[in-house]
C-alpha cells in the first residue's frame, strides 16, 4: 500500500505542505490571513500563571507542531507566550524545530519596529517560504510512513459495534506496515483498562496504562465526584449507553489488536513505530492538537451522534496542521450530515458490507487523503481555539 507524500529532511513524510507560524496571536493571525498555505495555532494557553509542568506541555505542543511532517517550514515570532518563562523561550522553539532540518525563521517583533511592521515582514517572509515549499513534489511512500491519531465522540451503540472496530481495522493495517497509530481518552478506558493492559508490550507499559486510569479516577474522587457518575455524559445515555464500563468497552475497539508499545504524555512523540496510548482528555478542542504535536499527519474522529441532534460535523481540524477525517456508523447521523461526513460505516448495520469490506474502504480513503484528497473540513476556512490538555490549576 502506498500514498503520495512530501519528503522531509529528517526522513519523515508529509501529507500536507504548510508553513507554520507560531506562537498564535495577532501577528501570526494576520500573516495567515494574507498568505495561503500558512497555519497558526489559536489557543488561550499562553503559559502565563501555569505550573512548570503545564508550561512544558504547551512548549512541547508548539514545537511538536513545527516538527510535524505536514510542516515544510516554520516562522517563530517573539512575544505573546510565557511572560518570559524559560520553557517557552522563542529561541528554544526555533532550536527544537530546526533539529528536523526544516527551514525555521525568527521574526523579532521589537527589531521589526512594532506589531504592524512585524506583520509586514512576516507576510513577506511567509510568501517566500510558501513559494519555496510549493516546489516540493509528492513522491510514492509506503503506508508505514503514516502516523494517525483517533478520537471517538458522542458515542452511541453504533460506535462500539461498527464505527470503532472500523478504525481498529485501519490501525491494525497501518501498524502492521510499520506505521504509528495513537489512541487515547483516558476517561474512556476506565472499566476496560485491564483489557488494554493485557495487550501491553511490556509489564512497564501495562502498569502505565493502569496508572493513567487510576490517576483520573482518584483525581475525580478528590473533588467529591465519582467519574462513573459524570461519564457517560447525558448525550451518551440518551443514545443508549448505560455505564462508563459499557462506553469504554466500545471505545477501546478503535485501538485494533496490535500490542501497545507505550503510554505517551500529551503531544509527546513516540520513540518508535507501532501502537501507542496517549494519556489525554476527551475534549474535541484539545485531543487532536496533542496528536499532531506527537507527529500524526492525519486525525480521525469517529462520531456516534445518536444523542446529539444539533452539532455540526463540518468543524475543521483542531489539530492545526493535520487534517481531520470525520467518520460515523450511525444511519441517522449519516442522513443529517450529507456533504459533511467523510466516511460512513453504517453499511455493516444495514447488511450491505462486511466489517472487513468497510475496513478496507476506510484504508483506501485514508490513502487518498494522504495523497492529497481534501477532507470535508478542509474545504472551509474556520477554526475554533485549541484548548491544550494541561493538568494543573492556573495561578
């Protein structure tokens, strides 16, 4: 299996060809408005008032996005992040991204003469870098060069029965070929964490999976809440899911069947190939940026929707530089999202395809998207802020 991608100096392969402008803010936003082919991260997480652990998470996400294979080059602007904290030094972001061999440019707002002047210089620089990136041509690569990240949301019975198993089939094929697949949502392995632990590649990985689930349960209890009464959420219950254990047993199907090689922090890059669990939260606006920061070129949202009647599924990708592919197995969701959903696996429920046929169809779609076909969300210009997953209070 092959796709057509962009070769990068560090040996990775992009499926898109962006110039990233970080950190977010007025300068970055205006550069991106003027120059097609640029991206920036919009987030309220500036590092100010955060603990050192959370500032490191913000930094890891920012330079991780710059290291993502879908990024051809990066512009790092001074100001706007961290209030001088060492974790978020502009020089550090430049140094980390430059390790990939990509072109990285520093845009110093003070030396430019102020914000307006910096925007002008940034636009000129971004135009040059986008033009340079456009000269890179797609080449054939094996599917083992892909890295994927997945989330399931608004889960209903169709998710656990068909939708998540279809993602699991895709993950198995990618991992078998030497690729990387990442799944997460720690709140939604609770009650099934012992099953995942049995699939761990080593005893240490097994304990890390159990510890991640235990930490979330204990943190909830410390507030006086039982996570098993907070989750499943009302929409899950309206759709027919009765307990967190039931929800988790359906959710873990998206991980396929391969051994789990490690447990990653939010936006932490895997040290090798294979299947990984990322310790993250279930929020749509946080989880995907973490996958992209860890190197995922493509993200997948398996959407149930049975208990939600008003949500649009035309949201662009919160992963910033990694396209988001929307999938669902729910016939009602499919009927009300014509022209917005990328993949429908409810044909298994309808008796028109087997699980294996649906899985193969998803693999073919992913290879098409990796080769340049746009996801539905990529056809609109809109972006909600990304809320990065941090653990500590802000002071």
